[in-house]
């Protein structure tokens, strides 16, 4: 079972007196995991949290876990400024009565797992097992290296174009810190659970969509720590109903850091798409995107050169970001150039209005989709 499905509501109902927010949104819960019948997590506190506060928050979360049906034990490690205290264990039934096992941080519990972490390892250590999301034929990851080059624009238009070809398409916004799918697809609302207890994605423009933006307040910054982000992305793959999906297009967060690596290693990705603009500073980062896929044995479907040119009124082209950078990158790395997308007002407008420009006939996106579908038939 996924500990996050219990921990999130349990910690959401506990207030952190320092930040005034819930312990969950204050980022106090880290490293959740289930280990046999022990649910483990780290309570991340600040120096300014008094011992009473720490105790109260810890007990309240544990109490909520039990109320929500957790029957095993709970081991909570408190971490202050990078210092770890010994875990304390609570039996499933006797806390809430002030019962204290081994006070002063000397509980009789096992040590918390201090596995290796980082790329290739789960947040709590141990090599990652690739798990194919149920019902999905091909997972396509869209990345860029550099931020703001049009990754989400390409991901949404690619998804809508594939759907336009009659394919069954899902779109997953893995950009937890800056979700843009709700706006770009003009879709909002709270997803509901199916009878099989799976989260139902929200439909828009013939595509089934999932984004953290559906679950948290748009204006509230997500200040989760790495392990929580990984937890929610895993849930997006595992606990969302992607039944009968030909292509699941994933809009990765910008960059090639730990979050991207962990995600790419967590699910089998059929192909990676690298988006870049033509100028050298973006290409440099795009190279990292290509390298990341190659290192992780993800087949690179190709490069999309976005904002490739600007169409002048007379029909001539201007190249505000330089000419042909995407093509050179593709040639240099021996990967296909999937397409060149012009810099066009209507594409930006489409993003802001939640009506992907491919619906209004931007051919470049249709061509990109056709190439993707040719390589990955569904
Ligand atoms: N070809 C284009 N023509 C005009 N505007 C574009 C084009 N591609 C993207 N844009 C606009 O540029 C902005 C950034 O694009 P987008 O959000 O897709 O980038 P991103 O790489 O996903 O950014 P982030 O790194 O923040 O996730 C958006 O306002 C989008 O509408
Ligand atoms: Mg984006």
C-alpha cells in the first residue's frame, strides 16, 4: 500500500504552530514508507519547535493515522536541522492514551532505514523497480533541460494531436512545483475516485489529464520536499486510472536533476522528447536532456525545435533565437528532428486560453505527433 494515501490526510489535519499551515503543507512529513507492518516517516521540525510542539504534532499525526485505519505500528523519526533522533514506535492501538514508549528519543524501535539515495535509488534507499503504469501502452516523456522553452506547450499539443489521430491519450503534468496543465488545457476541478479506488483523470480536448494543480490550491506554492514529490508522482502513475491508454504523455519539470532522474527510472519510458529553442544557451541544456535519456537507456524519439522562427507579415521569416540550432543538435546526437515550431502569437494565446494551438491547425504539432506514432505504433 502507499503510505502517502494515509499520511497526507493524517498530516493535513494537524496544524503547525510555526507556519500556521497544516503539517503536510508545511513540509513536515518526509520519507514515508511502509516496512512490513510498520509505517515509517520522518517529522521534519525546526529548532524553534518546542519539545511540546514536536510531541503534539507527532502524536496527532499518529492518532489520525489510526483513525484512518492504519492497524500496524508507526515509527516516526524526528529530524531537526539535519540531525536525526532515534525513531519512536507507537503500537496501533495504545497511543492517544498518552502511552509513551521509551521517552527522550530512545524508543526500542528499529533504526530508520538509512539507505543510499539519489539517482537510481528510491528516496529511502534500494534500487528502483520499474513499474509500468497499468493500462498504458507507451509512456512518452517530454523534457527540456532549460525552463520556459515550451515544454508544456509541446506536451499539451502533442497529446491533443495524438488524440486527434484517434489515439487514446493521457497527459500527466509531472511539474509539481509549477503545474501548467490546468491552464493550458483549460481544465479544473477535483478528480473523483473510481469504484476500483483509482483517481479518475479529468478530460479535456479528448485527452485524460492529471496534474497536481487539480489537488492543491493554484495560488498556494507547493513546498514539498523531494521524497513527497516523488511519492505523488508515483501515485500519478500507479493510482490514477489510465486504463486503455495508447500514449501517456508526461510533461517533466524543467532540468535534469534528481527529480527527473528518479521519475524516469521509476517507470519504463518508451520514448523521450527533448524540447529546445535554437539559441546556444538553451541547446546546451537540451544536450543534457538528450544525455540524460541516453544514460538511462530511454530511446530518444527526437528533438523539437520550438520558437524556431517568427513569421513576418510579408511571409519572410525572422530568427530571433538563431537559426537551425535544433537541427544541429539532432544531427550531432544522431537523433531525429521531430519538428520545428514557429514562434507565433496564436500558440502563446492558445496556451493562455487553454485551447492548444494544434486545434486551430498548427501543422508542426500534427507532424510531430505523426512521427511519434510512427515510431511507437499503438
Ligand atoms: N512556439 C511558441 N510560440 C509562441 N509562444 C510560445 C511558443 N511556445 C511556447 N510559448 C509560450 O511561452 C511560454 C512558456 O512556454 P511553456 O510554459 O510551454 O514552457 P515550459 O518549458 O513548459 O516552461 P517551464 O519550464 O516553466 O515549465 C508560454 O507562455 C507559452 O504559451
Ligand atoms: Mg512547463
